[in-house]
C-alpha cells in the first residue's frame, strides 16, 4: 500500500492533484438530487419490494465503497510523514474530505437502515390501529399496509414508499404480472434515494435536513424506535461536524429535531418499558426538550411542525419574548408528561417555567397582559399548584408541602392544602401532619379547620380516624384542651353509633369509646386544674345526622346569621375531669354488660339507676358494680347500695337458691358451701350439671369473701348483712369460717367480752338466736365466757372496770325463754334440755366468777 501511494504521487506530481481526484470520486457517492413528478397512482407490492430491495443493495455497496475511501484517507494521514504529505494536504483531508465522507457514509447508513430494518407493529392500546383493523375504509392499499405493518419482510422503506406513492409517475406504471426491467428499477431506486435525502423538491440538501420529514412519517405510523434511532444519529452527527458548510442549513431545524425526538421518547415509555429503562428514556426526553427550548429561533421552527410533532398543538405568539416563549413551551411539555403520568418529569418543567415566569411576565404585563388574561400571582399560583400535584403523585410529601407554602395565590393555596390533607388521609400518611415533620407556620389554623371539617363529615369507622388525627395534632402542639375536646366529640359520635349497632359491633364501639374518654381525661389532666374543662356544646341536629356532603365548597363565603329563633337548640355542657371520669365508669359498665349480651344504654344522666347495679351483679361484674357505687354515691346512700349488692351476692351462695337447677331432689353443694346435718344426703355420684353447679357455688363463696374483705371498711355492718341474708334464706346453712371470723375479730378483744364493731360477736349471737340456731348460740357464749375466765390474775383490776366486760344478757335471757318454749312444745326435747343445762352452767360459772372477783377487789381496797 505504501509503495502504491508513492507511485500514485509520482504520477500526479503532487498530493493536491491526488486529493482533487479523491474529492471528485467522493462526489460520485453523494446521492443524486432528482425532482420527482406528481400525479402518480398507487404502486403494487411486487414492484415496491423490488425497489426496496434494489435500494438496499445500492446503499450497501455505496456505504462500503465510501467507507473504504475513509479508511484510505485516515491511513494516509497516519503515514503523512513517510509519503511527504504537506501540512496543507493534511489539513485539507481532515477539514474537508473526511467530514464530507462522514456525511456521505451517514446518509448511506440511514438509507440502508430504512431498507433492512423491519417495521414495528402498532401497540395494542393504539386506538387508531384498532379502528383501521376493522377495515371500514374501502381503500385496498391502506388495508394492505395495515396488514403488512410489523411483518419481518416489511421494512421501514415500505412505509416511506407509502408516503412517496404520489411523487413519481413511473412508480404507478408497474403491474402485478411482471417485474420491472433493470434500468427502470435502478432509476426508481435513485428516485427513492433522492426522495429520502432531499425530499420531493430535490433541492440541494442532505438527509439531515430531510430527517424531520422522515421522522414525522415514521411517527405517523407509530415507528418510535426507528424515529429515535434516526434522530439520535442525526443529533450525534451534528455535534461532531459543525464546521462542514452543507450542515449550516440544519442548525435552524435543530430545535424541531430535538422536540420530535423528545416526543418520540415520551411515547416509547408507554410501550412496555419499566424500571431503569423507562427512567433512562424519560431522562433523555427531558434533555431533548430543554435543548430544544434553548436553541435560538426555536419558537418559529416549532410553530411550523404538524400534528405528528406532538399531541397538543403549539400556538405561540410571535410577539412573546424569549423568556415568555419558554414559559409557554415548558407548560406545554409539562402537560405532555402529565398526559402520560410521568409526574416527576412534569414537575421539572413546571419548576423550569417558574424560573422564567418573572422575566417573562415583565414583558407580558407591559405589552400583552390583556391577551393572556391572568396576572403574575395567578400564573405562579397555577404553576405551583402543578408542582404540588406532581410531587404529591410521586409521594414526595415534603416537596408537596413546600409547593403549598410557596404558592402566592391564597385561593389556590387553600385548595392545595385541602387536597394535601385528603390525599394524606387516604394514603394513611397523615402522620407527618401530627408529628412535627412539617413546619406549619401560619397554616396551623387552616390545617386544623380542614381536619375538623373532614372529621365532621366522615364515617367514624374509616381509618385513619379524623378525630384521632386531630387529637394527635393538638397534643403535639400542647393544646391539651383542644385535644380533649376533639376526642370527646369522637366519643359522643361513638355513643350515637353504639345505640344502633348489633351486639358484636356494639362491644367494639364501646371499647373504642372508652379509649376516647380515657384520652380526653389524660389530656385534661395536663391542664392547670383551674382550667381543666372543655366546652362540649353538642348540636342536637348534627349528632343524629347520617348523610354528610362529601365535598367542600371551593371557597367559603360569609353567610348571614339567621335569627335566634331559627338557630337549632344546643346543649351547653361544660365538662371537667370528674364528669369525664364518671362517664368513663358508666361506659365501662355498659361495655361489660354488652360482653354479657345484656343491653343497657347510657342516657347521659349524671347518677345511674339502681337497675344498673343489679345488672352488673347479675352478670358477675362485681368489680364494676362497686366502682359505680363508690363513684356516684356517698354517705348513707353508699351504704344502702353496698347492702343491696352484698345481699344479691349472698343469695347466689345460698343452697336453696342453687338447688332448683340441679337434677334430683335434695342435692346440696359441698366444699366451702356447708349444709346442716339433717339435710345432708349421700349420693354415689353427681351428674355433670351438679358438678358444674358445685364449681359455680364455690366461685360465689370465694367472690363474696373477696369483696367483703375489701369493702368492709366502707360499711362495718356488711358482715352482719351477709350473715343475716344467708340465715334468712336458709336457717340451717353453716356459715363459713371466714365469715364467722369477721364477727369474732381479734382474739385479744375477747377480754372485754362480746363487744367490738357493729358486726361483733353479740350481733352473731343474736342472729343465731333469731334464726333458731340455738346450738351455735350456746357454743358461742361458752367460748367467750371461757375466754373471759381464763384471763390471768394480773389483769383482774382491769377487767373489773364497769365497761370492760360486756355480754348480751338480754339475748341470753331470750335464748333461755326460747329453749323453754321448745321443751314445752315437745320440739327436740332432748337437744333443748341439753342446751338449757349447758346454758345454765355457763351462767352460774360466769356469775360466780364475777362475785369472786368483786370480793377480791373489795378486800384489796379495805
């Protein structure tokens, strides 16, 4: 190769002449410019296939040939010193010949690309393609193209031929039955190549100048990948070859090329692209649109584009300044991205429009503000509202809030704030409003008002609950009273809901109401006691209202106040912590009753009826019964209610009350529930019901013991009430030991006789006597007299005080009379005689002891 080049230089006498020949040779590869004729008819598939195939072969040969020349020139530059290449020769090759060859190579590469690349089938969601597939149109050729589109043997060149069918007479002269002759085929191929590179006019141009028209044809047939490849190739080439004179005419169309490329990339994102691939396409589209707007004279170039250049018609006034034009163009691109749900990219252009709006509106206000029909604040408000919408769509809540506070239009700001709260509420992200993540400077009252409006008109069963959000919102800002007010209103709504729900839903509603009341109490306890109250004025008509408007008026107008007689009556209610605690207790009672399937509804009265206590005891909710009593009653009323409760609890323990539920006659409970000997029956086995009843009886005794120990301090007579109830229900019942101990008290107190509290040994003695339990009465008297007589002599002086030792002598006398009456009547003579003798002996010993002690004291004194 080196020797051949030297020989070539010697024959030409200089390298400049060789380069002249090379340049002439390169001109041979430049596609010829042919002016096409018009008025032709549609061509047939066979001839079209021949033209496409011929064009592909020509493009391949020309591409490879001119590429060889390019390789030769680069080789010559690499060995320029060895072949005596002058500096001027090297510069001519680099600045003239190589750019020319690169342009020609690129042109033939594009032509070959059209001939060898298969077309794309339209997307399934493409409505125009679906409509054409119905074959309503009678055009046979159009139906043919629609069927062939997307086939592997149907390249992009066929689509271009479809657009070229009216450009040449010769193309319409082919017939189906014969193939064209070689000369005609070459001629047709040259015309087709000329149409691709120069268009229909055949003016001096290049494929780069005609690339916009080719791209529009491809876009019209939904060939997005091919359009992207074509325009990207042209764009890259134009960046490399800015100095070549034939490209200077393309610079004016650069903005249109970039705009179409951006539209193509946006359209591609809707055809099955996901993840990083889709993000890359969107990013490239962003760069294309921004570059298109930055090109000088882009407004005029974009106005000349047809409908295929975008899905919205661009109509920009020529009187607008560059900045004003960018504002309008950025808004158009923003709408394009919004149409395809590309919110992040749309937000970029909304922000870009905001950057230009100040400069743009200075010109608009002074020249054509009336034509635009909006002020600076209105335009900025609309753009910031779009920024808010797009950032909200992509879950950038902090950015969305920044867009709200940056909005200068108060009406638009209010609408965006309302939408912001609604979206956060629906997406379960409203926590950011309540935890201090957003600086609600100047918007606290608006946010609170919107949340309150939402709470009043939303179903309380929805999650998250608007009342709870208000509670958290106010608690975070240390507005304890407001927090308590909102959560109390929530409990009032729940009270209304609970009254109409079934058992299962009612229990859960009551539990939720308890939580609300507890939260209100906790909030008020954080307030100074002097101010720990809330104004819970409740509109009677608003509580029972079932249907709420689901939309709020866009702007709130001040309405005239109706006359006083037309206003709904309200219930003034100032609630403090004590009232809340009482309501909490009653609601807890209602909740426990609902769990036992017992319906009782809180009426709002401050003092409950005794019926509530009876229902709680009946449902074994004794803890709650005592809580209600201690909360709502004082003094004698408290003692009365305690007596009622313990009477009911004692009756549950009586065998006479439990026996009817057992199978068989005379069965009694064992264990802690003792029976008298005369009613005791022995059975070999108990059935399941008897065993269950025994467990229930034991439980009742244990419950009675537990609560008697706990609440005896509130009413000392309770053991006496319980024992009297048991003996009245069954006079032969054996009182449990723990109950008897309540009467006997501390053993050390026996030195003073049978005295003590209201429930003392004397009271128990009288109960035994009143209910015919003579044996227990005599034994009790014997126990205490023996204990009294067993006191050590050292204590003799102390026991001689007149009030130191006391015994129920009147009841003893009554027992003596009753024993005599029983003997006279012949009822249990032996037993009564025995008891009478024991009683007589006890009294004699006790009186003798008193006489001896008295004598000792008298003698010691004298």
